[in-house]
C-alpha cells in the first residue's frame, strides 16, 4: 500500500472542503511541479506545463507533448464540488434567544443526515473595498463548531409519520451560531424577555471584531456549511477511509497527482477539475460552460498558428476519462443492485460504460473500441479495475460530466472510485481503490 499517497490524499480532503480550497491546493501542487499560470506565458513548446483557472473554482492543467495538439490530448476530468449547505445572502436571524444562519442546500442530499452533526463554515466574504476575507471556522480543536438541531424523540410523533424527504424541511436546515440568556420578567408570571435581537447583535459584533465582517457583507459572501473534522481511517484493519467530499475529490486528487507524476510524450496530457457538477455542471465554472474549450484555445494560441479548426480538432481527437465516483455495492441494501454489475469496495477503479437514469437518460455511452484500448494498457500496467453500473435499471441513476465532453466528439469513459454512503456528510472509500485509481490514471496518460 502506498501510505504516502493515502496520507497526502487525506490531507487534501482536510484542506479542501470547498471547490475554492481544492482549486488553490491543486494550483499550489502544480506550481511545485513546474506548472506556470498561462497568463504569464507568451509561447509554448513540448515539455512546457501550464494551468488555467476560472474564478478560483475550476482549473485546467496542460503538460505539452511533442505531437501536434490538433491530433488530440489525453484528458482526465473530475469535479471538485460536493453536496453541502450554502449560506443565504440575508442569513442572520434570531428566534426566541437563539441565533441562526439561514441556509440553502446544494446538490442531492438526504436532509435528515445533516442534523445534530458538528459543522464548520468555510468560504469567502468579499467586501466593497475589494478585500476578500477567507473563512474557515470549526476545524481547529479550539474553534467553535455549529449545528442544526432536531426534535427529541419524545415529541416527534408527527415528525416520524412524515416521509424521509419531508420530515426535515429544507427551510429548517438553519445553523445555530449563538444564543443569549433570557431574563425573567417578574411582572409576567415567569415569562422570559430580553432586548430585541440582543443575541443577534452580539454575534454580529463578534464577527465584525474577529473578521471585519458586517451584516451587509453577507450579500457578497460565498459561505459553505460542511462537516467539521478530518478524514479518518475506518475499520480495525484501517482498510477504508471515512471523510467528507470524497465525491468527487477522490478522483480529482488522484487525477491531478497522476498528471504531476507523469511526463507527456507524444500527446499533450491534461487534467481538468471543474465546479457545479452536483447541480448540473452549470455556470461559468461548470463543465457545461466554455471554460475548458477556452483554455484549450489559449494553449493552441501560444503553440502558434492559431485557428478555430485546430481547437476543434484538438478536442475531437482527444481521449478522456471522466474521473467520477460510482456507488459501491451496499451489502445492507443489496436488493438495490444488480450484483454482477455492481462495483465493490476494494475492487479497483470502476468503469461505467454508461451512466444516466433508467433508459440511460442523460448518459454518455462509451465506445467499446476505446474501452478495449484502455483495458489493454491497464492490464499491461497491472491495474485492478471493475466494470459496473450505479444500481438496478429501474432503481434510479446518476450522471457525470462525460456527456459534456463527448459533445466535442472525443472518446469518453467514466472511470472512478467506488463510494459507500455517497452524498452523505461522511462517505466511505477503500484505500485500495484510491491507489488503483491513481495507477489507472497514470497508465491512461501513456495511451
């Protein structure tokens, strides 16, 4: 087992709980490995290494090969956003002496999984004078943490009759961030009173004192609520990893590391880590944007003799692994899976010929010629892999960024790590699968 890889991976998860933090970490690693910001480069040649970022939440890295780029690239593509709770723009309110942050959940979550957990606040607050305040509260041992409360079982008769999707309403996923002691009013038979919003005012005062953040600054903030705590070994044998955000940072980290520890020969090698996959790959930093296409155009321009046709050919002639996770077979809920076509923890990297829902809706169906070529190179490099689907045909489904890359005409196959408890605040992966994914991505880059 490559302990150094696993430890570095867990550190990446601990320090990359938002897409901004992941992007910053990947850029820092890239620069250590000789990559330069493309904005600082006027021309490129074989052997050069550059990166392109967008809004600090998406990054594309290029290791230039000797072949003409219009003959295609080898691309590893992952996403670095994960399900979470986002803080609203007018979030701070007090209700009966308790102060809350109003949130809006992001991505596909089971809302009930997020209550009564220690939670942390990560993100940025952008002020009118142009300064950016980086926020990370709840991760250090002496930091306060935050929590979403739930009803005690003794009073939950009505709640327990609701469906799982309804008994914790989205608007009730508000974070407790403070309180004040009510004062007894001797003239009202023991009822309590306090200065209106005194607890809220106290919290806002603390925020301004510690961070220089005012209530209006929340309007230009991007704050994410994530589980507090570090990635941990799971099980007596330490064969598994328990951590937040392994979908899809397990694939993003192993893809980026594979690129950094490879050397482009003929074909240009690429790793792209994008945002917003969990909500449809939308926005300027999602794969549905022109970010990657524009990044390739910038590279082609600096290689000389730019043309739109060269950009189109470079994309069309490429090979890509859509590095995204797959659902691990859950023995406790085996009836949801076609076991012969399910991915097992420890079974190696997972290949999904297609994803989508039910009748392959929204799928990118990979070419068997490309799969055969990939099988050949993996077998030569002794990489452990498995073929799988997400679950039974009519049970549900999911998607990745593969279909958005396939629109350029390139070969694309979904390839990633098997995850148990996917989209939960704490997800489970196998150490073996992390290492095999890294090995698979390195082998792919030699095609």
